[in-house]
C-alpha cells in the first residue's frame, strides 16, 4: 500500500490509536495504568519491543513464509521469534546497559507476547507496508500506546480519590473512563487525512 | 506442506534455543554471591524504609560496605541476624517500631469548622485553612496514610473518621509518618503499650474549647508517674520510653483520656492466706495499692493496682498471684 509515512504515523499514533480505537492490548492498559511512573516505564518498554518485533518479523514473513506459502504459520512463528528476541535483548541489556535494564526491567517480559505487539506485527502485514512505513507504524503505535497509558494513569490516580459507589470501584469505573477517553479520541478522526 | 511447516518451525525453534543458550552463557552477569543471598534474606517488600530504592539495592549497598546491616526495620531482629551470619559479623538489630496515631479527636470529639468537599486527601485539605478540623493539629482522617501504606496496614474508622493501624501488619517503615501533613503519626517501639495521643501545644483553655480528648497540660500524669518518665514540655507531657514501664497510671489518671493504653486488660495482684504481713509489698508498691497492719494478711485495693507485678516479685513467702494477666502476653512481640 502506497501511503505517505507522515499519514502512517498520525494514523497509528492518534487516529487509529491501538488502545483506544482498536482496543488491542487491554491487559497492560488496565493492569499497569494505576500509577504514572509505572505506566511510563511500560510505555517505554512497549515502544522498544514493538520496534524490535516488527523489525524482526517483517523479513521472516516476506523472505520465509511467503515464498514457502506458509502464511498461516505466522502466529506461531511470530510468537516464537518475538519471545526469544525479547529474552535475548533482556539478557543483553542486563549485561551491557544496566541503567536501561533497571528502567525497563520488569516490563520487558510482561509485554513480550502481548496482543498489542503481535497485533502490530500482523497489521503491518495486512496493510502491505514497505519497510519504512513498517518502522514508522511501529514507532507511532508505540508512542500512541505510551501517550494513552500515561493519560489514563493520570485519570486513574485522580479516580482513586473520587467518591465512587462501591460497586463501581476499581475496574468498572476504569472501563467507563476508558470508553469516555476513547470517545474523546474519536475527535481525531481524519486528522491530516490520516486513516488506513 | 506439512513437512515444510514442521521443518520451518522446528528449525526456527532450534535456532532460537541455541541463540538463547549461547547468550545465557556469554552474557551471564556475575552477581556477587553475597548480594543474591542477602536479597533472599531481606523481606523483599521494597518499602524503602532503609533509604534505598529496593531490597536488592540495599543488599548491594551492604556488600559494598556503604550501609549498615541493621537498617531493615521491616525484617527486624531476625533479618539482621541472618545478614550477620552471611557477612560473618555481629549485627545488633534495631528495635522494632510501630506507627501510632497520636490524635484521638474523631468527628465526635473534635468538631469540624466547615464542610470540606474537596479531594479526599489530607495534604490537599490541609492547604485550605489547615483543614476542616477545629484543632489545627488534629488528624484530618481523609486517608493519605491509607493510600501510601505499602503493607495495607491502615484503615479508616468510618464512625470516628480516624485511621486505625493494624499492628500486626505495620512494619514500622515510617512512610505514613513522612507523608502525614499534620504529623500526627509517630513511630514508637513496638514493646511500648502506653503513649500520649495528642500533639497540640496550645494552652489548656484553647484545647478544651475545641477537643474533648485533647491534652490540656494539667500535669497530673507527670506528678503521678512513679518512674519519672514524663516531663512537661511546651504544654505537652513528653514520655521517656527508656524509663516508662507501661504501668498505665497516666492513662488511668488522665482527666481527658488523652492517653492510649494498648493493654486490653491489665492484671491485678491478689494476696492469699499464706501472707505473713511482712510488709515488703507495701514498701515496693509505687501506687499505694496494698494496705494492711504488720503481721496480718495484707489486702490489695484493686482500683489502685495497675498490675506492675513488683509485689509479686518481692514477696518472700510467695503469697501473691497475678490475676487476669492476659494482657501481658502481648508484650512478648
């Protein structure tokens, strides 16, 4: 698909945000968004893993699976490759970049086989992006994830103090808040003509 | 088709496994053995009471010699001893502390000056005219301490609107003490059972007007304390925990009940018929709770007896028993 990289970026970052528009990757979205600090770490980890994962699965799909007519194997092989890769990177970081490891440490294994990551690797294939757009899409999706999870963590920190009736406390009110934020993001529809 | 797919996935799997195995060997980080051992011993609550970000960081600091090994208040004596074993040195444990609320002014005792309808957070309420409580030093009870406690040890009593600390869960990390904008939370030794629950340095009259349970510095407790453990400073009795024996006389005599006595039931002495009237117990009793003529069976005035057990210890004929001493089992924490 021939589409300008800028459009791809805005589409993945805001217009078709992975959390609020596609509703993929809800487990970290609700699980880790209780504090701004943890959601920031998670966001960084997602950007990092997402870029890595799309970069490694792109050649595997186009140079192995397509020529061999084995497109149906993409789920299994992608999970295998992404999981091993993240494991490897984690070891590498632990050895060489201790600071970065301390910052991302616990989030890396959490996000490894998350549906947001796997979903992105599938989406770039379904949209038939070339390599540049693939990288832009992964970056935009990761940034979008981080933006939304931090926004949402800020909301949830305030929700903690709000007088909410007992039956709505915790996840129920979080889901309601998420859908309202999602509605707000509908306002970005067709921003700069970016849609996929 | 099937064979190719099996082959492809198999090869991929083997490839990844090989890479990971090699990486595991090559990139293995040599963690100091002592650090990992210490991390296992530490409580791993990562509360930060020791001043380090987490238990692992603290363990590293111990091994490097930057931190003393007895900083962990959560683990207390046991952990300190284990750390000593690992390092091969003797470690003296810090006394176990527990957080207490030094304010008893619930909404019944200490009225609210205005209705606060803002964020349910003490720090934010405190900005507005020092909070809605009539007493500017009183607990606001909005639960900032509840939110910051990493051990889930604090709850709000809804009737009184005051936090209640679960002593079994409290580890004495002191986070709530730091976060409380009013400074009404305090760390005291876990073995101490009696403490003053008021921090208002205001003069007697002012305190009396706004709070039913506030200390108005009458000084009765200072006079009545047989162990000299109390001293009047800035309109408040200050307790010397070294001297205090938890007898609870200050709690009993306090006209406003500003003290808190954690002993649920105190024992009292009972003198049986074997008493020969030697009078040793009368001499030793600080509370004048024993009377009787020399040579005759003595009697304990139960209302005055605080159950300190001094007479029990000195009686030469073992005529004294302590009755209803259940409260004292709590002391062996």
